[in-house]
C-alpha cells in the first residue's frame, strides 16, 4: 500500500489553486468540527435516551411491585397476571417491554407475560444484590436481547417477591438509530450548505486575484491593449481624464515629483484632473483584495505611461540618430563590432549599412581605432568618454579621411556598447596644411638672404679652388700630389656643404602631410639651424646648443617640427632686436636651445635674451592673427601655427618670460613607446 505522508499531502495541497485552497480548507475545518459535534451529540443523546428508557422501565417495575404486593399476599395470582399484562401492553409500552414476570420470595415464578414457556434460567439471570433496590443487566434471549430491570416487592420491611421488566433492546436500538439518522441528516444538510457557501466565498475572494493573474500574464506577453477599467469598477478613476494620458510631456506630480498648479489645456481641452487630486494617492474603500486591485491598476497605468514615454524617447533618439549631421556608430564592447550606424556614416565612408553592420570597428581606422579600443580595454570597460582629434580613417575606396572621434559608453539593446561620433575634418586639415605651407614660403622669403649667403660661401670656396687649379695649369707648374688632393677634397666638401643646404631648404619648403612618425627631436632643430645660423650671425645673434643625444623619440612629423622651431627662433631673434631698439645698445645676445628628457616626456627649451613678454600679451600670444609687430611685418600666425602643431603631437607649451631679461618657450612631448 502506498504510504501517504504529511509532506506529500502538503506538496499536493500547495499545488492547488487559491480558490481550491480556501474551499477545501474551509470545508475540511467544517467537516472536522461537524464530526466532533456529531460524535459528542450522539454520545449524549444515546446515553440520555438509554437512561430515560431505563428509568421508564424502573418506574413500571415499581408500579407493578406496589400494586401487585396485595395480590401476592392474597395469593391472587390471576389478578397479578392481569396486572402485568396491563402494564406490558399499555399503549406504546407493548413495543418497549419484551416481558414482565414476578417471582416470590423463593424466586419462584408467580406469573409472566410470555406467550410461550418461560425461558429456562431467566429467573436467575439478574438477581438483586443484597442492600440494593434495583438491578439492571443486559440479558441474551437467543434471537434477541433485553435490558432486564429487577425491583423487589416489599411489604413493610420484608421482601415478598421480585418484579422483572425486560426492555426490548432492538426497539431501543431502533430509537437510537432513528435519532442518529435524523441528527446525521441535519449535520449533512449543514455541511452541504457550508459547501455551497464556502465555494461561493472562495470564488468571490479569488475572482479578482484570478483577473489580476490573467492581466499579469498579458503584461508579461507585452500586451497592454486591454482596458484597465475592469479593475476600477465601482470607482471614479479614469485614466483618460489625466492630462499625461494624451501628452506624456505634461508634468506629472506622481511620476516627476513636481507639482503643477497651472490650468494648462491638453489638445484644446481643459484639464479635467489636477495633480493635487491625483487618483494614484486615493483608493476605494474595501478589503485587501480591493486595495490590491487598485494598486495593480495604478501599476498597469504607470507601466503604460512609462512605455509610452520610452517609445517616444526611442523615436526621438532614432530621429536624432538618423538625422544628425555627423556620422555616428554604435560599437559593441564585447567584440568591438559595429552594431548600428546612421546614414551619415554610409555617406562618409562609402559603405552601405548592410556592409558595416557586423564588421570590426578597426576596419575604418586600423591604427587609430585600435588605440581607441585598447584605451577602453585598459580602463576596465567603458567607464568614460574618449576624444581623439585629427585621426586617420579610410573610406571604402581606400581614400584617407581625417576625423575627430568622440567615443562614450552607452547601453544599447541591454548590452554595454560604445557610441562613436566622428567629424570629417579633412578639408580643415588641408586648409591647415596650406596655411602652414604659406607660412613656410613666407619664412623662406625672410631667410633668403641668409640662405644665399650660406650657399655663397661654399660656391666661393669652390671657385677659388677651381681658379687655383686653372692657374697652375696655365703656368705649367707641377702641383704636388698631396696639395692637389687637399684642394680636391676641399672642393668636394664645399659641394657637400652646398648640397646639404639645398637639401635642408627643400625639406623645409616641402609641403607636409599629416602622417606622423617617430622623430628624434634634435634632427629638426639642426635642420633649421642649418638654414638660419649664418643669417642670425650676420645680425649678431648667436646660438648656444645643449642637445642631449640618444633621447626617446616622439610621435610627430619632422617637417612640421621644423616650422615650429623656425617660428620660435625667429620670434626670439625679433625679441632681441626689439630689446636692442628699446635700449639702443647692440648687446651680445644669444638664443639657447636645450633638449632633455625626464621620465616619459621629452623637453626642448628655446630661450632668448630679448625684450620679454608682458602678462597681457602672454594671454593672447597663441591667438591667430595676434601680433605685436608693426603692420606689414607679420600676420600673427606663427605662434598660432606652432601651438596647433604641438597640440596635434599631444604636446604642450610652457612660457617663462621676464621683461628686459628674456623669454623661454618649453615644449613638452610624450615619449614614444619603444616597440617590443
């Protein structure tokens, strides 16, 4: 037999619906109480009925004993027999009394009501104990049983006989059975009534809960197209009367925690509900289920409103995303693949949206984007925005394009992602290159005299050497081999010197691109000095060099750095000239160039002994077209271009100046990492 444990019962009961739990719990409690009441009532009623019938039997026996004592003394046994028959057959007693018989004092049967021979030992079955006034005992008569009640017959103090009255046990059992049936019927009727009431009560309690459950299931499936009025029956709550129902931009006290006391109109209709009367703060009078229904109704309305606001926000974002003037991409942080892009991206890069989605972000800029991805990975995830100016990307055709890139972390479709906004600055870069080139051409013009003098010196030396050799040939004079070798070597050195100057001049004047490389910062310094040293010396301005060798290289462009250093030494020369003009003294001034490295930075300092810079000028010194020179002697672009180039190389400029003493420009560049 399968064992049914309490745990299995609890498990099975927990699987019932709330309605059945309430129903069966109520019914079970009622059944248990009814069973207890039935058992207790049955015991009380049966014992009381049996006792009452016994008392009736005792009363009959005493009546016969009192009335039959005279017949016994007179030995009038026929009257005694008549008396017993009258008592046994009187009305309903004939069903209750089985027999009556009378014994004398020797226990001899004087009379009896049996219609058959007196049963054998019946007269000895229920003797009365000494000192007792009665005796009750259940007697088996074969096919039936009877409660035998024995009462003594006395005359004065003497016992002259005994009366035995047999109560029919079957009749008593029938009375008890009838009583039991009636009582159990009543209990069953009560149970049926309770069954119906508990069923209706459980249904009444659980019906709203079932409705809430169905609505929850619909919400879980994303179906909000149902009326929440089913939860607000009997209330005046109407969501459509709220201004926020039609206009989610409408200030809502409940959601936005801001009060609204204005009489705004929504869609040409007067606002029907003031926030002070917001129904979110009022609930119907009722039990906990009603309160739960109201809370659920408010929750559904809140979700619907938030969904509407979210949908509007998404549409607004999508509109901004698609109609934005700049290309915008969304890159997944998991694999750094492009997961979305706006139409401007396809216009800039030439890829279709289908070709871009799923591609690696590094495809657009193999070098710069790799650095961006590495930065996000080193930060331990998208914890902040990153800005990369003037980086190189490539179109689908392979044509380079320069962009400013701004990358910020976002959550896109529940996944950590990066939103990348790029700005095409190719045209600005080209204009910038043209501007730098124009500045170079102007600088070349300014140092043409010095360059001409610089080139003229080796040319004169070559001329002198060649004229010397021609004179020796005209005079047919033998020239010693050692002297001939010395003259030829000197001519060759001067040719190399001239070629070096021309090479430096061509390198300086060459139009520069924007592609960076690792540069030894001393190299552009020497190239500039090759072109301007002689000219500056003619102006009594000398150079002092303190260049540290074997420093780390920097990420820059040699050609652009030449322009930077040319602008700095040129301004230093002008500052010295200004000082001489102010003091009227042609002092021994110099320009000192120092390079050194500290930690991960490379420094170059250009110092002069010029007039210095005032604090007012220092604040404007890098502004385009700002110049302290006279009209026609400068456009004010030299230091502005210098600042732009240094910034593009991720460097910075520090100025230390004292009027009448001189100025120092210190350029700081991050050292390039050594390749492993």
